[in-house]
C-alpha cells in the first residue's frame, strides 16, 4: 500500500510536527506513540530490536492510528532500502553515509528508472 507522506505535507504548509525514535518491536509500541500525540515515529533498526517484518507491521499500525512511520536502517543496504520503500515507508534514515559515492548510491537505490 502507498501511504501519503503527511509529515512532508504538513512541513510544507508550515506546521510543526513531533516525532520520536522507536526502538521496541511490536505494533502496540508504534500505535501507542501516535495515540499519545506524536505525529510520526522513526522505527530504529540500527540500534533497535525490530526486524524488517516488525518494522513493516509497525508502519501499518502507525498509519492506521493516523500517524506516519519512517525507518532507520542499519547500514547502506540496497536490498533493504528497496524492501522498505516497496513495503510503503515514506522516508528512510541511512546512517554512516560518508562519501559522495555513497550518497549517490543511496539516491539511486531510492528511485526507479527513468529517474
């Protein structure tokens, strides 16, 4: 499913947003953070306990609760990036990008031809 990036839309409108890092696995934690007032969660797979399957379920729970989920992946991994985007993540955080070549590779992994 393709989810709208409500956070991007709100930022473009000049709104302030509030988000939190989410290191716990399980859909209840993602849903709860949205229900208590956070606009978005960043599911942390670099330091957190969530698997990709957990992250996908947490994304769906955050969206169902009216929020938005982003994903922090453990490293620059093209397969994981494509999986996350295909699953519906509207944004990614990729740690340890330290060169122009890595940044270009990340950009290419996030787009499809002919872009």
